[in-house]
């Protein structure tokens, strides 16, 4: 885990032409997306389409990613961040000391790592995406990191965030960020977000990364 300094990030939603600022408190963010080796160690399953111990786990729903966070937290004697008892009623305790998914704002802030650009470097040196992935995920940490030492923030797999996207319009849909191995360059930008159903949606270019309160 890498300690991320506090600061302010500006978010925008082009769909509704809305721009807003979020204050980020210092927190911890995983250096890499969760790998298949770690996921299997904790859950005893590997749902991934592209197998490899150091490849990012994929084909994981938001609820499965949150469950992983809870199980890992309990193994380390920490308080779980998520309540997942009911199918579509799932709550997030943002003050708990266990592992969690980053918030939408934390993810963008950490991805940019102090830059004002939509990418923290040349796309071919930092990302596995459609033009260089050869049709699959790749082991994490094999491209260059951002200025704060985090790898694969763009490309390889999209990453689930804790946040609901727009409950009024999309119900329980959750946000994911970062672009994946199948995406064009225009999708692999720090400002891009997508959303989908937290329990039924899983795909071979969508994984997750751990965060934790300090």
C-alpha cells in the first residue's frame, strides 16, 4: 500500500455538464490491482479468463470485490467497510479501518498523481490497451508507474470504485475507472468513468484495487 497525500480534485460529469471539487484526506492505495494469486489466497477461487498468478483478477462483480475486501479485513482483525447481506441493499462505512475500494474522487486524484494531464505519461509506456495488449491482460507492474509509485492505473483492467454513479437515474449502479486491455486510447484517461450493476455485471477487462483509511 502507498500512502497518498491529501489534496483537492476536480471531477466532471459530461453527461449532466456538472463540475465539482472534492477534498481528499490522506489514505492508502494499493500499488497494483488485486492479482489472481492474492484473490485465490483469500477467496479460494479464480474467476479470471486470462490466467496468471501476477495478472490482475477479472470477471469480478462489484459485490464480489467488496466481499473480498471484507474477508481480507476480517483475516487481519480489521473492521469490514461493507454490509452486503441483501441483494441490492449494500452499504459502505467510509470510516471503518478495513480494506475497501477507492472512492471515485480518490481514484482520479491518485491516478493523476499531481499532474494536470489526462494521463500520467505516454500511453504506450504506462498502459496495456488495445494497440499493445495482444488481446489479453498482462502481469501487473510491467509498465511505468505514476509519480506516486502506482502501476496500471490506466489500462490492463478497469477498476471498481465504491461509489454509486447516479442513484436517481441508474439505481445501484457503481462506478469503474481506468480503461482496460480491450480499450482504445481515448478510454484510458484519468477522467473517464463508466458504471454498471453491482451484482450481475462482470467482464474480462474489469478488476479492482484496494484502498484503506490511515
